[in-house]
C-alpha cells in the first residue's frame, strides 16, 4: 500500500510540475498552427522597402508568410524554397477562376503528407507589394492534401534575387 501511495504521489508531483509547461508551449506555438487550419490565417507582417523590393518578417518558427495577389485575388501564402512550384488547393484555384472542368488531376505530387493527385495550371499574375511576376507555373492539389498556399521556386526563380538575413526574407525583382 505504501508503494502504491508513493508511486501515485510521484506521478501527481510530476504532472503538477510538467503539465503547465506543456500548455505554455502549446500557447506559444498557437499562431504558427494557424497555417494548418482552413478557417484561420497567419498574421502577415511585411515591410515594403522600395519599388520592386519587399521584405517579409519571419514568424516564431522562422516561416515567411505574405499576402500575395494571384490573378487579382488576395491569397495568404507561405514562401517555401522546398516547393518546386506554387502549390494551391482546389478551393483557392476556384477563387482564382480555375473551374473543376479546367483542372486535370493527372499528375502525382509528393508532399510532406504523402502522395496526392495534382493538376498543372499557369497563374497569369503573381504580385506581392511592388513585385509583379507574370506567367507562373503552379500545381493544384486536392483540398485534403493542402490547407494553405505554398509559394515555391516557380515564383522565386523569376525574381532577380531572394535572401534571408536577420529574420527577414527580402525579395527583389
């Protein structure tokens, strides 16, 4: 009986000291989890520097979010140098004017969540701040495979440069 009481007391002490730390860590990461939720958008911080140049501040996890204009529609996107192209989901594609009939999901795409069907499209205009790029290749993924928008190398390679320094991502056209 004494052994059970001692074990129970030890577990209770451990839980009392560690559970609050677990909830503090969850609250600190809460803004970053918004990218994974369809209904909530990340807080976007940007600082325009000059014509053809923009700087994005990193969030708490070091990710760079921005408000892009794609075919004239505002789209929150995560700049991802690991993505070959811009990747959007079906819902965003419809918002940009791509209908289900024009989307041919004949490609396979490898994502962090595994393999999924994808359709290739071309976005006429992609803009952020004073940067404007035309004719950008993109892939449309199923809604269940992608919650947000990834702005990948098909956009970044059309810029003169992009650089990360001191927590800022600077894009130059």
